[in-house]
C-alpha cells in the first residue's frame, strides 16, 4: 500500500521506499532505520520507520527536516523448499494452525506477515533444520479464538496420521489465547502416543526484539525428539531466555495477557524443561513413548457450556443456558459454590438430563462439595464435583465424555476418572503456581 500524498512526496524526493535504510532528521533529532510499508492502521501523515533496536516509530510528515537513503533494500527471496532429509536426524512433523507464532519477518521491509505456507513457518526459524528433519504443512490458519471442536478433531486425526506415518514427534504452532483448550482436547482424544505432541505459541510477534517465537519453536522441536508420549505445551519458563517449561496438556493455562512466561501448570508442576542449549530434562512421572499405533478417540458432544457464577446471577439465566445444552460446567466460588437460589435450577437441569459439573474460579485447589451446606445441597441436586480440573479442561472433558455416554451415573464416573493427567489426587505446596 502506497503512503498518502504528504509522506509519499517526502519519500519520492529522496528516491526512498519501503525496505530502504534511511536517516531521518525531525525536530532536531536524527533517526536511522528501515522504511516500513504503509498499512490501513497508519496515520495519514505518519512515516513509519523500524529502528535498529527492532521497534517502530511514527514520524509526522510535517516534522521531517531531512531524509536521505543510507542503503537500498534488496528484493525478498522467493519461497524456498524444505531440504531433503538428513541421515541420522529424527523427523518432526510441524502442523501449522495460525497465531502470533505463525508469522515471519520480511527482512527487506521489516514488516511481519502471517506464514501462509509450511515452508515460511519453518524458514522463520531456520535453526529448526539443525535439530531435526522437518515435514511441515498448514492444517488451517485462523485466530485461536475462532477454533471450534471440529478443528480439534481434525488436529487429532492429522497428528495421529503423522505419528503412525513415522514422525518422531509432532509440533503444533498455535495461538496462545485458546492454546490450553486445544492441548486438553488432544490429550483426551489421542491414545498410545508413540511420540510427543508439542503445542507451542508465542506471546510476542517475530518483529519485536523481545519475541519468544523462535526460542519457543526451537524448544518445541527439541521436546518433539525426546522420549515422551504425552500432549504437552512448551512455552517460556521465565521472563528471560534461560529455559522453556514443558506443561502437561490437561493441566496448563495462560495466566497473563502479555508476559512471555504467561503459561503455568495449575494444580501441578511442569513435567520437564528445555534449557537454552536445547537439553530436554523430563521428570520421572512424564509418560514415555508407547509402542502404538496411535489411536484417535474424537467423539465429542459440543453442546456443553461454561458458566461463571457471579453475585446477583438469576435462576432464569441458569435455566435459559441449561435449556440448550447437554452439559454445563460451572466455575463456582471457593470450594465450588453458587448462590442458594440457583440450586433448584441446577437440580431441574440435572433431572432433565443435563450433566452439571462444578469447578472453581480460584483455578488452583480442589472442589469439595462435602464441607459446607451449600456444597452438600449441590450434591443432592445432582451436581458432579470437578476435582482439581480447570474450568476449561472440565469443559473439554465433559464434551468428550458426553460424546461417549449421556447416562448420568456413567458420566459422573467418567468425570471422576483420571484420563490424561487432568486430575491430581494430591496437591502439595509445589503445585501452587505463583
């Protein structure tokens, strides 16, 4: 997109354009960097320059006193093909889904673009090819908040196909906002894993100096070659770059909007870490690879809702929601409570065949419906205690359980059965994430 007239005139006088290195003097200060392309969110009279430190600045056209070209940009390289496999290296399948991590920098202009091919995704971090042979393809490219249960099913099937087709492990680059829904879904749907299924994201895009995209992808590749037979999330373990944590898929949650170490194991501890030099350290409780073949159990009933209790919530609100679903997960207070006047509505829902599961808004700790009168009343109403499952994990698990049975006793038994490490029978001090 061309710049508007005022800015374009300044560039034309200096014979400059996007991708060129420039030296700009404005209001007595001098800025050196690369001219960025204009886009729809740019101001009409703003020239955007990427500085050497990686950050963009906007310079008002009327403030520009001088602009000269310091270097001419070179054309972008054509799309490249992945190299043939190297002998002796493990083969990792990379299944692209979109998100911040699935972006690459055009080093001619400094602009960041979504990777629309698997090759672009891999070549955004070419060091991956030093860790393993890569076979990569895009399964879909969507913002993670737009993912649906059908996307989870597709990912499960494609993952199983790759592992049963000889891949040592599978890496799934994914948007971070709903990453923990996908890891939980894959953890329930995939059985007898012959290798790791590593879901990985980035909090900051590739054009930022503090981007975590490259180190997270590299860490994921190392984990994909380890002796691990689980679905995991691999993300930054702290604010610098010393290591990434390996989180069990049904126990992880995003706990900060923007920090690089936003992901935490909840009511659990990470099952391993990846050091900055690529060494994978696994805890003894991490499950090793199975002999396979990998099986997919992707029966889901998507008619399940998640309701967060709040003071003043009305029975009518609960009844309206319960009327349209087969399952209802409630994020209650403390040990798993709601207001007393909501309990009859939940009892009616349970009587009508809706599976009602109680979790807690505190996220950490275990639901216990046997301590206070409210909890005991909920049990009498037919509400199922969600143990120490996260509300999101309980939502996905209930979809999976209801995909197999809607018989109340069987649903209650299945929800209380540990399937993919989603229930921790004993929570100690180390499991309290801070």
